[in-house]
C-alpha cells in the first residue's frame, strides 16, 4: 500500500495540472487514453469531482476509485469530458457519457461545488439534452434542476422500455411525490434499492417515436407554453448560463462533440 501511495505522489510531482495539460480554461475537453497515459493524475482530479458530488450517497456506483475513471478514459464507447472554470489549474467539472445504439447517454456528472463549475456542467447537459441523440436517466436533485430548465421528458412508455432494453421497470407516469414535473416517471432497481427516475432528452429509437415533451410543473404549464419540442430542436431555445459561455468540448483547440 505504501508503495502505491509513493508512486501516486511521485506521478503527481512529475505531472502537469489539467489547465497546463490542455492549454486553456473555460473549454470542455475530452479526456482520452493518450491524456491519462501522459498524466495519470487527471483521473485523480476527475474522481475527486465525482466523489464530491456523489458524497451523500456514498460515491458513484461505477466510479469508486481513480482507477475506475482511468478505465473509463481508456474504454471505447465511453466519453469523459472535463473543464477548468476558475483561477486554480485543476479540473472543476466533469461529465461522463456512454455511446449506445440510442445515442449518447449521460451517466455521471460532478463539480467541485463552485458556482462557475455548476453553471458549466448544467449548461452542457441542457444543451445536449435539447439535441437529437442525447439522453439520460435522472432522479432527485439532478432531475429537479434539469426539469426546471425545461429539458424534454420522454413520456412514451414504449420508448423508455425500448431504450432500457429489458430492464425491469414499474411505469409510474407522474412523479409519485408530486413535486417534480413530467409524465414519464418510472421505478427501477439499482443495486439494492429502488429508484424513481425519468428519462430526458432525445434518444434515437427504432420506430422514431420520440415521445419527448417539455416538462410541466405540477398543475402548471410547460416552459414553452405547452408546445411539444420539435424533433430537430434549436439550441437557441436554451438560454446559456452566464458563466458557461465557454462550454463546447475541445481537444487541444479542436472542436469536439457538444
């Protein structure tokens, strides 16, 4: 154990920080195999963000160690994004997605708790979830934030079941707590517990059914006055967060995915 600690400390002493490695602040970068090979401590930085954000539930179930993040950066079909938003040179927000037959599914997000980092992370998620081929399952605090921003909810049960392909779910429709909008809520088992979730965004399904509609507040109107979002939504319908103006991912200055 002490040799492992010593090696990590030595790597950190010899490595670059996030800002120096990528050469820019306030831009999203994809952290790939070549990046963690050149600087293994990038995985430590991203793991710290996930640990901070998921502390209340004991950490993220899939990213419990820096080694888990390292494998994600190296795995085909997994995309790890990060951004530096403040004066220190470390990563401040991260987003991890998996490429599936239904599009790019967000599976984890984290920040250092700073306002700029939160704005950048939420702004990125909102832009993506208003674009065809991006989707995710959300619950609890993240669901509350994204639904308040008016991201589209997948309210067609057949679409949700197709995307989750065989996972055992109990369809609920409205939020059983009555606190959150949308009529696409369902319950499914995660580990040892049952979780209420809702699918958001625009997954690409075999029947192109879509089924995504803007979230309504309980007893109220959806943010756009009740009109379903277009199958080709305009990114201009999402107002960017003031401090997340930089937010499109880059790799060393080259534009990547939104």
